[in-house]
């Protein structure tokens, strides 16, 4: 059984846009690069040809990966409860450090440096189901304990 990929509307759009770019722009550009490299003659020592082939493999692998995601995804539903849930934006104070805003997303969209944490991460799992004002102790993957105070849920 395939795993369902959880996506926000923006995450779905980003995947669809990337797939379109790969198919309509990157793939044709790569085919032109391959054609040009082949025209240079001997392929056994042709760095341009090797590079274009590597790029072709990367493009085709990414197309397959995105198509697999888009075959089996679930959009995050709007949750009007006051509890932390996937798709919600939360303000968290972790171990007493300055409060930061995070959006709880599916693992495919996770980007902690840009404020998107996975619902499958220790902190993501730990805060889901809790409310504004609560403080939770969460054990991380490295078995460290962190205190997370939920400052706000949007």
C-alpha cells in the first residue's frame, strides 16, 4: 500500500509547477544539450555529453518522484478547532528561546529553516492536539528533552 502524501494547497501547486517546468523547460533544454554534445563527436571522452546524461537522469528521476506524489496525495483540510494540527500555524517557544512561528506541514513540505515543520518530526508530533498556553516536554530523535510552550495557534 502506498503512503498518502499530505500537502498544503501551496505545496500541491509547487509540485505541479515544478513538474510542468521539468517537462516543458528542463527536459527540452537537456535534449538540446545532449544533441549538441553528441555533435562534438567521440562520446567516450566527452564531458559535456556525460554531464548532459547525468542531468537527464536527474530530471527523469525527479519527474517520476513528483508524479508518484501527485498520484497519491491528500490536501490538508481546514481545521477550525483551537488545537494544533497539520496545516495550522503556531508560535512556539522552545527551551525558553525566542518564540518563532512555524507551520505544521506534511513531511514533503518540511523546511524548518523557513518555518515549516513536519507533522512527523518530534516537535510536530509533540504539539499536535495541544492548545495555546500549554507547555509540553518532548523527547527528540536524539533522546534530548525539550520544553515547548505553545504561545499561539492560528
